[in-house]
């Protein structure tokens, strides 16, 4: 595990994968009315060499306020860490119209096959890349005026590229282009509460 202080994340010219999702995220933040962008704040990240080797990254989840999402880069991908409110968690319990409500497809570790798809109910950790063609979804809260979601929308993630929708557990709705739920990466919580993304371990239980 490598940990470094907060730093702004430049777009590296030699990293086309990262550039793609960064640009996609920017464009869709403009396109999706009332969408809430995920702050790209990678509070803690490994060195460039360690990233190339697939090193795990760590962050303090306490920096994520209720209802907010922070983004951390892991293996060149944006990983969202979202602190869900009690109301958000309530909507997950009886969400209708999901394609894989019980997380039966292998998109997550075993400890994330529950309704909230996470170790700690309030903290979602998921790769912020649409499972259709790799665009970056945005957050659309309940009550949004965005016409791309139904009137009974309970809040979740919306991919403006082709209209896939996901709930706040990253579960995709039926009859959408995205074939599977968002990916939950291996992760765990260390004894001091630090979130470690990229490794399973005792703190994953
Ligand atoms: S890339 Fe997200 S719906 Fe197509």
C-alpha cells in the first residue's frame, strides 16, 4: 500500500484510458441537467510507478459527507466512494425494476452481494465506469428535473451516453444498454478506519 498527500490530478498525455474517462466525465457533467458531478479529488494515491503495478490506494472515508461522492484513482480507473444517507439506504431495500438485484453476476466480491453492495451499509465503493461502453455516469438525485429518468426516480447514477440507470448501490435497471451492475473493487477497512481499495483482507469481513 502506498499513500501520498492530496494533490490535483493532471491529465497525463500518455495515458489514453485515463484521459478518456476524464473527458467523458466533463462532457456529461454539462450534458446532464441537474446532474451532480463526482469531485475528482483522489485524496490519497500511490506513486506513478506503484499505480502501474496495480498498487492499492487508501483514503480516509471520513472526508465524504452524507450524500456525497469522492473519486479516487485506482489502476487508472475512477473509484467512487459514496456516503449514503439513511433515506438512500431505505430506497435500496425495495428497489423495483433491477436487472440483477441480488448481485448474482460476478461484478463484486462476496462481501458486496448484499442489497447495499458494500461492507459498511453507508459506504459504497464502486468503479465509476458504465458497464456498457465505459462512459462515466453522473449522480441524479431523487426529484431531479432531468427528463431522462422516470417520474418515480429514487435517485441514483445516470449514464448520459446511452441512458443506462443505476441505483445508489450501482445496480443497473432492466432494459438498459448496460448489461451488468457497476463493478465493486476488492476493498477493506483497516483498524484505524482507513479504506484500502485494491485488496481483500480481514477488514473486508
Ligand atoms: S456507455 Fe453508459 S449507457 Fe452506454
